[in-house]
C-alpha cells in the first residue's frame, strides 16, 4: 500500500522540524531543508512554517521546486472580545485571500482569548491554566466564527476550528458547545487526535460524533507518562512540548486502530497531516516521520485485509 492508495490524503506538518510555540526547536533549519526532507519522504501536502518564504511568489516557487501542495495555515482569532471583531475579520479576510492563491480548501482557526498559548496580550507568558470564557465570551466568539466562516464560504473554502490544548475549546463539553452554537454550514472542525486526548476526549468517540463536520485532520500521538506529569506539576503548553508530550503516530500511547477504522468505514478522503511537535535534536524529524508513515500505512492495510477477510467468510 502506497500513499496514493490510502483512503485519505496523508501529508505532514513542518512543525515536526521547526517548532511554532517553542521557537528554539529546529530554529537551525532552513526552509529548503524542511521541504526537501518532506519531499524525499514522499509527502505532497504540508502547512506553512515560520521558516517558509513570506513572499507569495517566492513561496509558490519553493513549493513547486519540491512538488508540494499547501493545505492550510493556522490563523489565531480573538473573537471573544467584540471590540476586536472588525480588525480580526479584516485580518481574517486577508489570510483567506492568501491561502486561496495556493489552492487551500480549509482555514485552520482557533480562538486565543484566555488561552495558555503566548498569544493573548492580556496574559503572562507560559500561563498554567486557561481563562475559560463566560457566556458573553462564547456568544461573541461564535458570532465572529460564523462571520469568518462566511468569508471562507464566499471564497470556496471551509473554516475548520482547531480544538487545541491550552485554549478555551479543548474539553469535550467545550467542543460540544462550539458545535451546538455555531452555524453547521459555516463552522467545521479540524480534528486533532493529540490535542483531543490532552483535552480529555476519547479520540475515536470525538471522531465518530462529529465526523460530518470534520474537513481536516491532524494525526498526533501523546506520551502518557509526560501527560500525567504535566497534569501533576501544572505544565504550561511550552513546558509540555519541551518535555516531549507530543510525538508522531505510532510512537506514543494512543490507540489509532479505531480512528483509522472510522476513517475507512466513513470514507474520509480529505487531508490528514502527521504532527509530532517535539525537539528535533532529540527526535530526528525525518526518521520519526518515516516510521510514522510506515505505521499508518501498515495499520490501514491491516484494516483493509481484515475487512476483505470478513467479506470472504460472510460469502461462504
């Protein structure tokens, strides 16, 4: 089974090489090195890295040189503050126009108001708890997301909300509330196995529950021992990453078999990107990506063989 015969499109995030939250991770990499290794591994789909060229023409040339397709780029929003809506939506529109030029179909979107990520200007660096939204905060956030979703729809794209560790939408009840309050024709979901598990979700149950609104996937694994220590010692998100909380599928504690089974049974055919988000000096990105790709191919192949075997027995 090759990447072309997988039921979904498998890509990889450059965050495996260059950290986005922990900036010292992989800061020595050039974008040429990252793109070359992604290409050598056989992947076609990737997201934007902070190391990639900022100029659109230069980025297009680089992607073409390594035969890569841009799938999306993270977009932080601060919709929970209604005073910021106008500026946030204007900025969002520019972001959509940028991604549209690269043929992207989804816009990875997350609210950063109240988060532990170092993006809410009202909070200190490396906070160890999330400042949960009140009812008004939820109301304003959803209003903003629906409007941003309209911008995406007008441009033939989808807003996919990234439930993310250390943000106001990470726990099961928060994902439920987001899905219930938002317009299902405007706000979709970026399903992330690792961030889902961090937030207390069962990855398979979450996938099953909201499959019809999932338009994009991040495949990320979690090291259970690090997670338990992070809970006990109240790690910030950057502490979690520095201590190796996340890794690539097949290297951590998550059971991906039910996840792949659901994707196969429900015929998910869009992008799913491998994410590791760990120190590249300790965990070589190329080697870990190679092993994870083989793990995913082998896991899906086993499911296909089991399904074929079941059909043969049923027909006897």
